[in-house]
């Protein structure tokens, strides 16, 4: 209704000016006319205008209602807007736009699916020669072989990041929330990165109870922990440091904290570390960062309904906290 009055406001203003001009012109010509006749003419004109406005509104009300909706429909939908000429023309034009948009969207989705399929196959194909090279180097103990193993580990982590980034587009089809033992998941993540811990001289410590269980997807959660631990180790600043994983019960949730004793993050970079491809001053200094690790962690955490927080001080280390839904023990539920 508001849109209708906004559209008709110029017409009403011009009509009002016209009605005021009639007695004004009579006054200028000196031809007297009874006030009753003038008022009758104005009333008749107003009645005609009211009939026109009523007709206009009822023949266009579907269009006004659709255009005045506060929120568009959740999906593309172009309902009929009325049988008048303007609503029909608008409906037909919107239908053309919708058909073009659907065609473009379908082509884009097809290209995206082909790209993701290629990336998945390529990553799996690359993992096979990596495994062969690692097995070949298993019995070689010289220094060049150790350097090759380090580079192979970086390649493996890079391939895992590519694979999980590609799968993130179809996350809803690739996750299953279940009860997961937090200590076991944390230990598995450390074991997967044990080579990095050993090479950097960093010691992991756990302060997580055996009974603590949370709701999450085991595979994606392990990947998140792997990215956080990789950052914690790479930015520890030197051997002899520790990375501590602790779990705190906060009622309906468990807060998992991963704290390192590293170089920390500059205060001006803290609000940007979760942005894609952002490496910051520390990443450029240590040449270890791709700028995608924490971004993926935040995206996955959001899809799994986990809250993530980051605290850091330069020279004092960084703490990343994940808030997870707690699995209640049977004894807790009956007590």
C-alpha cells in the first residue's frame, strides 16, 4: 500500500494544483460563479480520481505486494503479478531474467562439480607416488634423505589442504556428527604431525580427561586440530617449547584450548588471521604460512556449530579455543 501511494503521489499533487487553479482562474476573469457549483465540480473530480485510484490499486495490488515484501522468497519464484498490462509485462520480463539466471547457474554448478571432481582425483593420484617415495626413503638415514622427507611431509599437508578446501563446497554431503572422545582425537592429531613435532623439537602435553566426549565430525575435527597444531609448532620460535592441549567443562559445552609458547601474533593482525590468504607479519617472517589454515578452521567450525576464539600476545604465545557440545555420561543424566 505504501508503494502504491508513493507511485500515485505525483498524480495526486498535479490534480490538487489543477483543482486550485479552477477558482483562481474564475477570480481572475471576473466571472462570478456560485461557490456551490465550484465545490460540486471539485467533488465530482475528486470522486472520479478516487474511482481511478481504487481501480488502479485493485488491478495492480499483487505487483505492489510482491515489490513491497520486506524479504525476497528463499528461492527463485516469479508469481503472477496481475492481469493489467504493466504487471503482465513486468512478470514476463522477470521470467526471462529468471530463465537466464537458472541457465547460468546450472552451467556454473556443472563447471564447479567438474573442477571438484578433478581436484579430488588429482590429489588422490598424487598421494600414491608420495607414499612410494616415503617407503623408498624409510631405510635411508643420510641427511639428504631427511630433507626429502621434510619436503614430502609439506607436500602431503598441502595436498590434504587442497582436498579439504575442495570438499568444503559440498560439506553438507561429507560430514556425520557423532560422539567423539576428545583425548583420543587430540592424540591422533598429534600423531599425524609427530614428524613436525620431532623436527621442530616441540613437546605436546595433554590435560584432557579420558571420559570427555564431544559431538563433532571425527574426520573434519581431526583436520581442524591438525591445522591448529601445525601453526602452533611452526610459530613456536625454537626447540624446547611445549604445545598444551587442555579441556574445560563449562556446563553444556567443553572448551578445548591449544596453547603454544611461540612468537605470538601482532595485535593489528589478530582480527585478520582468519581471512583467506592472510599471512601477516609473522607468516612472512617464518615463510611457513599459506594463509589458508585458520581460514579453513573457522569455516569448518562454523559448519559444525563450534565456536572458535583466538588470544595472543607477541612474544608470549597464542591460544586457540574451540567450544564444543558436550556428550553427557549416563551417570550424569541420572544423578
